[in-house]
């Protein structure tokens, strides 16, 4: 799989935590619900692929596809790994 990035509001980007939260919100607001939900569940809630699949009542393979696509969309739109 491609690059792994972490969506954690406390990541130090040189700003404070409020700035980090706004940055994450900005990234997430532009995504479709399915992509936003898998990113939030995986990175913020720290759920496993299996747990996300159970939460969303979707097959694990679909959750993996959505997670991969969501990562690519963020990378394309923001030009960097968060």
C-alpha cells in the first residue's frame, strides 16, 4: 500500500492544537461521507479494518478500498501527507 499518514489533531505542525483541529476539519469537510467516516474511524477512533467494517456494516475489502481512495484524495488535494 502507499504512504501512511496520520490524522491526529495533536500532530505538531508548528501550530497549536486548535490550528491542528481546524486543519483536520478542513481536510475532512471536502470528502464524501464514506471516505470521511473511514478516516475518522481508522485514525481518530483507532478502529481496526474489521471494527470499521462492523460499524459501517460493509465488507472489510470495501473498507480497505475506501481507506486507500481517501488517502489518495487527501494527498492529491493537499499535496502532502498529513
